[in-house]
């Protein structure tokens, strides 16, 4: 299941990042988004998703949410 299919307010453990783009993987890693890390889907917005990673909140787009397997 990807984060895009997640439930608002639910905490997940990231299983892996599904992306061919090395820049995208590096960007997610810089946010603290990597295998084994906890991520919380706070809410969905028209432009994307609000997530919490390591006590920080980020707004990510649908492409990023689809790359994060939980």
C-alpha cells in the first residue's frame, strides 16, 4: 500500500521508496523519509498531502505520496 491510499490521522512505518528518480529519493531522504521511519498522514488537500516525519510537518504532492510504500 502507498501513502496515497492511507487513512488520515494514521501513523505508518515506511517499508520502501518506490521511485526510479534518484533526485526524488534524495529529496525524500533529506526530509527523513526512508525505510523503517515512522510517517503520519495528517490530512489530504487538493494539492497533495500533509504528513508528519520526525516531528516536522510537510506538504507533499501526489507523486511523492505514491512513491512512499507503507
